[in-house]
């Protein structure tokens, strides 16, 4: 692996439109602020450099992890021994095209939401407050009580692991399930919206924002909901009924505001957070016989 990684590093450094750093701590790139180092961190700035970098990694067999805003991931303290990729600049543009918004996968979903409001376009109100990138939102079918990404998504430009380009136009709107096949990398997405006066768009956005602010911890290091809601139930309600609010392992604690959120009090390791996740799942299984499934993506852990 070390020789392959060195070879990949040498090739990646020659890719135009991308920059490569070595042994970069991922804690600064995740909302939980924990996790070890990435062997390589590649910042891809153009479509061409995305394809070239993906090919280089494919050819050398070095694992690739595309990271969005890091707001739904737990990276192990041992880090990631392959290459972590982030999409920036030309890969993070937000453009209005008639009644559609075309976005690069590296753009924050919030930037698309703001653009829609400024352009008097309706269809993304549900997404107010979702912290991730467009690519991350597509790969998790991110959503709120008001809707999910699949509803307004019309097409995705994607790259496969050997650097092939494809367009996907059909999506199965399954709760918190990736809208693209495993292994595909989102390069850009297009949302079909419809014109509406901006006061109405704004008022729906305000409603989504106030529901979220009233029920979720604000201004702390979290990764949003830890577990998916089981069919017909709310993970937060089950966890709350187990008396888990405030439960802690090391520097990680279950939020007092919402029992499906874990807060890093400032000193948590990823091992603390993982142990707390396991404890929460065990308690709910013991009490209700319900197997909660993590919504957060676990990276670098043995089971993942
Ligand atoms: N509840 C409790 N105790 C708690 C938390 C919640 O009893 O500690 C109850 C609430 O009273 C409510 C039910 O559980 O009856 C559902 O709670 P809430 O309305 O807060 O919504 P949620 O299902 O926990 C989902 C998404 C959130 C999204 C909100 C608002 C999931 C796993 N989570 O939360 O998404 O922001 O709806 O639309 O689907 C995320 O995915 O990271 C995320 C934050």
C-alpha cells in the first residue's frame, strides 16, 4: 500500500487543476471535529482534474473517499489511508438556468437554496438548514419533514471509479438512501424549480428554519441525526424514552435538546462518539427490539 500510495501521490501531483496535500488531519474537515489523518487530501477544482485524479487512483488501486462538507461522517481516529477528495471552484458553482438551478457537487446545498430564493424559484425550501454539499445531499437523499432532494432533482452528472462520465436522470426517492449507485461520484446536479413570488418562498423557508431551530441543538459540534428513523417511528423519540439525553462517553454526549444528536463537548475522540453510538443502539434494541441504523457514515472503522 505504501508503494502504491507513493505512486498515486506522484501522479496526482501532476494533475492540472488539482492540489494535493499529504497527511492532513480530517478533524478540521468534519462537523464533529474528530478523526485522524488522510494520507492524501486532493482538492479538485475543474471537471478535467476530477477525471484525471479518479483515473490515477483507480490505476494505482488507492482507495478514494469523496468528502463533502463533512457534516454527516465519523472518521476513525486512525484516519483514512487512501485519498480524500474535495470538490471546489469550478466544481462548486451555482447557476440559474431558466427555472432550473445547476450546481457543482462541491457547492453547499445552502448556496443553492439562497440562489433559489433570490431568483424567486420554489422547490428547495425544504432544504433550509441542511449543512452539506450538493454531492453529499445526493448521496444521502438529504431531507427534512418538508421534503427531500429526490423531489426536485432532474439530473446528475457523475463520474465512475475509472473516470467514465455519465448522466443519471432517474432516481428512486427512498428515505435517506443514496440516489446514485455505490462508487459513483457526483460532479454536478440540476434541480427543476418553479417561479413563485419570493415572499411565499421566504415564508416557507422561515417555517422550515424555525421548526429546526426549535427542536435541534444549535451552534455545537454535531453531525445532525445519528440514526435514520425506523419505519413509522422516530429514532429521537425512542432514544429519549430510554433516558439517553445527557448520556456521555468521554467528551461525547447525547444532546439535551434532541436525543438523536451527539455533541462533541470539545474533547471527544471518534472512539468516544462510536462507543456512544453503539450504546444508544444497544439501549433501543434492549428496550424496544428496534435495530437503529446509523445515518452518519462511518469511515475507517472495522465494520464499515
Ligand atoms: N422526539 C422526542 N425526543 C427527542 C427528539 C425527538 O420525543 O429528543 C420526538 C419529537 O417530539 C417528534 C419526533 O420525535 O415527535 C420526531 O422528531 P423531530 O421532529 O425532531 O424530527 P426527526 O425525525 O428527529 C428529522 C430528520 C432531520 C430533520 C428533521 C426536521 C431524520 C433521521 N432526521 O428529524 O434531519 O432536520 O426531521 O425536518 O430523518 C439529519 O438527517 O441529519 C437531520 C437533522
